[in-house]
């Protein structure tokens, strides 16, 4: 098993835990991760497709059920997830700079 295969295998095995998010209140129209609105425990602050402290975003619902579809993405936490839904369920925005295209 090479490093790339091991990384993808680990991404598939990610467990999803729904934890409350602690954030400060701000105007949702101009919110950035540093000034994120208070999201509910069932939401996460989504800045996709940009990962930056100054990227605008908004609270989005965390999915509670995801398909096993394997379309790997890189989260703003620099971890690989098996698909966008799994990243969102973990409360992580997807970094739009990375893609895994089959050749």
C-alpha cells in the first residue's frame, strides 16, 4: 500500500462527531472565520471554496447522513475526506484549490 492509497483509506475511515461550535457573534453578511457568527451545534461555518482567515462564509447545516461515494476532497484543516458531505459533517469547509482528477 503506497502513501496515497493509505491516505485515501484513512479518509474513508473518518468517524463523524457532532460537537458544539464556539464562536463569536458578527454580522453574517460580512462574517469571516475570525468574526464568525454563532453557528448552532448542528451547523458549521462554511467558507468554501476558499480557506483563509479573511474568507467570507456562512453557517450551513451539518449533514447527518452521507453517501459512500468516493470523490476525495481536501478540507480547510488540510485533511483528506472521502467526499464533500463527509467533510461538511465533520464541520470542515472544502479547500477549492485541490482536486483529485482521474487521469
